[in-house]
C-alpha cells in the first residue's frame, strides 16, 4: 500500500513505504504507520489477494482498526476498536467509494475482530 494506501503508488510516499508489516498470517497483515505517529488506515491495496485484511496497530502495539477490501482493492469495511462514537468501542464503518459511513456491526465482523485479537495475542 502506498501514500495513504494509493494503489497507483505515485502518491507522496511510494507504494510500500508508508506502512511496515509486523506480522502476516493467511490473508491478514498486521501493520503500523511508519511515517507519523497517527495510525491511518490504508484506503487501497495492490495485493493480488483481494481478500486482504489489514490490522492497523497503534504505536503501543494495540489493535486500532481492521480493514477489509473489495474486489477492486478499495476499502469496504472498517472495524474500529480504540474509540467510541456512542455505538460502543468496537464498531463498524462501511465505505462507499472513499466516504466512510457508520454501520451496524455484524456477527461476522465480531468474529473477525475476535480472530484478529487471538492471532495478535499469540504472536506478540
């Protein structure tokens, strides 16, 4: 993923330089933003695995967000786990294009969240 996750890799930061991978298990990559202290979410992926899941970690190594991507490589769902908008600390945003909207978290979202936590705790 490139500058702000740009799939072209022609953003401010060349593709692959904005995030560092700390762990990869199956289609899940645990990453941290390496250019700033703010942990942004990749908006796109060039991964050939269009089922890629990115787990964005805080600087302290805690799970901040989990992002899933559509067949076009653009973010489609974002599970946040580090703040509350009045819907609970763990909550969902759906993406329509590059616009993020609140959505109801589903059982499958919660299962993914629990799986991510299990994997991260085992590997930490």
